[in-house]
C-alpha cells in the first residue's frame, strides 16, 4: 500500500514536472507570438470589444495551445491514440481557458493603464500576460489531469 502510494506520488511529480516544462515552452511560444502580433497588427485595426491587444492575445494563445496539446498528449500523459472525444474535451477546457486568459489579460491591462497608482509601472503588458497565464495554467493542469487525460485510462 505504501509502495503504491509512493509510485502514484512519484508519477504525479513526473506529470507535473513535464507539464511545467511543456507549459514553459508553450508560454514562450505564446509570449513571442503575443509581442509579434502586437507589433504586426495596427493599433486601429479593430474597434469595439476586440481591440489590438485582445486579438493579439487570442492569436498568441492559440499558438501556445497547439504546443501544449501535442507535447502533453505524447510526453506528459503518454497517449498516442486519436480519441476525438479527448480532443473535444481539450478544446472545451482550453476554450474556457482562452476566455479566462483574454479576460484576465484585458482586465489587468485596463487596471494597469488607467489607474493612477500604476501609470509609472514598467512592463505593464508583461505583468498582465504573467497574471493571465499563471491563473490559466493551474486551471489547465487540473482539467488535463482529471478530465482530459484522466487517471485509469489506457496510456502507452
């Protein structure tokens, strides 16, 4: 019983470590694409609820999403199948995460750009990015571990 618990804990640590490493790669992809899109998309290209920052964040999030799905599926959770149900669950979790991520990023930018106490704060876009990404990372790990790639399913 103790050995089984130790193995389970060890497997959880391995999964978390792999998830964090892949997450780091996905975040770097997201961040690089975010700044690229911010600089490529003209400031006045969008008006209304989807401004340049929100569109850039949506696109960059999708770039990071593609990295995290394929690497986590193969390496962290060790799945090679083509389970469309799993892909649909992944897309649902990450669809919710996209809304959370863009909403948190936009909310943080609004706060950092409009509140007098934050006017002189440097790196406002990076701060908003880190807060949004950190919050959604915890949500994504839990969704992947307990719903998308739930324990007890066949691994390769």
